[in-house]
C-alpha cells in the first residue's frame, strides 16, 4: 500500500496579506521567501523551499494541504491506489507541479471538499540557510515530521476517516470532550510519521475548513517569546498555556490575522504503542477568548 509520509506543505487564502507578513515573522518566527507573483509569498521553516504559501484572496481559509510520498514509485502506486478505490483525482500538469516546487503532483478533495495534494520530491534549498523572521533560540520541528498539524472540518467523520486512511494515515478518537450544549465531541487524530498527529477532525459546528494550525519549536524559550509577543500586540488568546494529554506538548492558541487559530507549542513525546483516549488535558488550556471554535473545557 502506498502511504503518505508527512504533511509537507499547506496553502492559505488570506484577505490581509500585509498583516500576515508581520504576524508570520514577528509572532511566529517564520522566514519569508518572495514569489515572482504579487499575489503570494512563501514561508520557510527549514531548508525546504517553502512549507506555507500565503495567497491574497477574498476569503480567509485553508486553500489546500500537501501530503508527501517517498518517491516516484510510491507516487505511481498512489495513483493506482486512488484509481482502484474509485476516488476522483487528477494528475497535475508539469506547470502545476513546478508552481508547488515538486516533481509530481496529484490533486483531489476529501469528502468535505477540502483540497488535498499528493506529491513527491520537494525542492530543498541546501544552499540557502534558514533565517528566521525573528531571532530564535532553537528552530522548528519540521524535516521528516512535516510542518506541524491541522484541525480541519469534517462533514462526515467516517467518510473523512476512510479517505485519509486510504492515503496511509492511521489513528482514531483520542478525546471525549463535553461541549457547552451537553453534547460530547469525539475528535479523531491521524498520523503518518513520528509526529503524534498530522491531522485532526471531528469537531462539530465548523464552517471554515481550518480550525487551527500547529507549529512546534525545539526550544521552550521560543514558545515563551512568541507568547509574550502575541500578548504585547493585544492579539486574542483563545486558549491559555497548557499541556495536552495526547501529544503532551505545552501550547497555547491565539488568533491568526485570518481569524482561525495558530497553536504554537514545545515538547518531546513518543506516541504510545496502543490506542488511548482522554477526557481532558493535563493542565491549563482554559478558554480566554470565545468564538474561535475551541470553546471547550480541556
């Protein structure tokens, strides 16, 4: 079975591209790489050409997710795998692949209509050292773990699970959380490498495709500087500093310039060998600013 090995890149549609330039560098520490086109720029977090593309748009939401396979043979096997499963997909043109700075690209949508891409061989600029947008004590957790994780909308949890399972991700429900209306949320977390999860879904009531993006630091002090910077700019913190039960990362959630949440975190953790689930976090993560789609008591 062909399998994806990382969430390698994402695209973001934004209405205020200048705000994103400031936020991505000063608040997060990402490096801007300019595009030849005026309607976009790239964000680097390691030696890869880019991990995030920011597009000027009339909406604020996730544009697409890019999933990497190991090489050309796995890419061909994935095409056959999708064909055999009856999943609608399209092999992109060479020009489309070049736009993503990869050698091969498949375009498809998950059951909720979220654009996904499967690719192989990203451009890695080994001659161009990574220079963070602000001084960092460490770096970002990226490389073969991908850029981080996302929590996306799912209109049909079972269908969404089966779609990403076909791509090679594994996982299940990891939390049972009481909702304000008395319902119980059962979000699903799925992984494709050593990162505890690269994808989550299953929160009810989502309208936009993206609830939050998680980016992880290797040094705890970089998380602290980001926290203080965001506070000093009066950016809403939706969930205060806390420690998750499933990945045991120390994180906080704050509003991005697009309104959805950025989860910044730090920590080291190895996934348990067998499935577990939790009813809350270890500490913290109290709701501070509501209305961002994470009004949950963790």
